[in-house]
C-alpha cells in the first residue's frame, strides 16, 4: 500500500500556495480588507442594520477572490473538463481542502461561506446529472459566471433529518403546480435567483418516493422570506420562508430529476460533500493544534515554557493523534470513492464517509476549545481565530446530517440493518 500523496496533487498544492501568495494575500491586505479576518471580522462581515445579512463589501471581496481563482484555473478544479475544470478527484479535493483550512483564516478559504479558491460547486453536477438539455444550457453557465444562484430548500420548521415527513405539498392546478408550505435554513436566498424547493406531490408521510424537486424563481408571487435566523456565527443568510399558492408551470423544465424521486437529487452529492467537509474540519483542527503547540513553547509562566507541563502536552497529544488517524481514514475513503461508481459508494462506503465526517467535525470543536484554553485570555478574545473556528464548525455537527444521523448510518452497517450490506 502506498500512503504517499500523489505527485500531481503535491505539485498542485505548491501551485495553489504560489497563487495565494501572489494574488490572494495582497488582495486580503489591501483597502483594510484584513478587517474581515482580524478581531473585527464579525462586525465587518455583518450588516446588523439590515437583518444581520452579509455586508455588500464582504460579499464583493469574496466574489473578486472567486474571479481571480477562476481566471487562474483553480476555482473549477473539481468539475469535469467539459465545464472548464480539471476532473479533480475526491482524494485530490480532500487533500486540497485540508491543506487550505490548515492555513487558518484567510481569503483563500473562508469556510463560514463555503468559500475557497477551489470551489465545491455541487449544483453544477446536479444539473449535469439530472437536468434537461434546456436546464443544462441555462443554469450551468449561469452558475459558473455568477449570474444565477440556486438555493436549497429541503429542511422545514418542523422537519429536519426526517425529510420524508415534510409538510410542504404541491398539487396540480391546470397547467401549473401550486406549492404551499414553509422552509427553514434556506441558505443564500438574499442573493439567489432560484430555489430548489422540495415538496410532496404523491404518497404519504414517511414515503421516500413522491417528493419532487421544483426549481422556483425567487421572485415568484407567494414566495416570501419571513425572517432571517441569527446564528452562533454571524452574518446570517439563513432565512425561514413561506410558500403560499406558489404557481410553477407544469412542464419538465420546472422540475429537476424524476418528479417522484426528488430525494435522489437532494442526496446526489451527499457523500462528496461530507468527505470534503471532513477534510476541511481536519485542516482547521490541525491549525488549532499547531498554533497551541507554538504558543505553549513560547509562553513562559513561572519561568518555564507551558510546553514543559504534561497538563498542556497530553491533551494536545490526544488531539494530534486523532488528527493523524482521521487523516488516514479520510484519504483512504476518498481514494476508495474514486475507484467506484456513485451507487457503489452509497452501498459500500456510506458508513466510512459518515465516520470521517462526524469525527472530524467533533475534532475541530475540541481542538479549537483546547487552543483557547492553552492561550488563556487572549485565546478567548477575538484577537485569536479560535472562537471563530469553533463557532463556525460547531454547526457542522448539525448540518449535512447531524452527527447522530451519521452515527446511525454507521450502526446500520455495523449491526446489519442496511439491506445492501446485509445482502452481501
């Protein structure tokens, strides 16, 4: 078995580092843009007088970063070459996302916004794999040039992990579908042109079939943002919305994928997202560990370095050990994903992806907390990045499938409740 990072990925990391130093760091440090990353970051990013939404200046800076990364050929790395990408692998994306997050806060990789010089871009692949020819021609170029933004409306005020029990329904009304219901945490709607709205069109509560993914223009009458949900990590772009007699043309171009199997669309990119999120959390955890070690060697209370104390050493040893183990599991799982089809990944690797994700998300919270403790008062302050890292990554223990849901998936495999594994 070869555990070396492939030579082409190693060379690409160097190329990304050079690009960051040449293009992104100067942009980050010009015009006081550093205010979005230093102790002023939450205030600088958040327009508290506008419902807590992101400030225009902050989002324009992120857009400029994406433009530069796209021009340099990095932003679309994970996409197929037909869309200007590099056919990036799951292993490549895992290594890259860990590498970028391990650099700490910066314009190169701001995970609060899922923003990075190497984009994730799952909606492009959703349209490629489920879209009609008309949808592909309209949406994919628009998503890539930023003229079209598609939000994702699956979670509801009364339903999160139990998506098959959603209360949003759609029914035929002549030449239209009429949608009524509500969605929660419908992220990105302040700038979205369209929203994926998942609604039950057939069947009963609990049925996985009979749910449809509608492509709803956000300016459609009856589509209303009710409130912006303020979160642990601000700014917010997470609204609660209502849908009241929202009318959508009853044709194939208003629906993404099989009208009776919309959950397949929702779950299409789940494994790729989870392994990449795990890699990012691992990178951020390693950053916290490294910074705590550095500080412990420099800080000398009572005439000797903090690092001389086992009470300081041992918690960091535990965290560093878990990071090493997780790195091996994440890389191995990502590599295995590259060797098989998406259906096989879902059947054979879903438990391993879940292990990577929930453990990495938990690790980064523990590492950020420990880094705060070792840094003392300054660690608790906003003059260090640990509180920001903790507040951001804490949400990942809930979103993208809560850690309880992911542990349940591991248990399904472990105890033989997952039918495909049991059949094997």
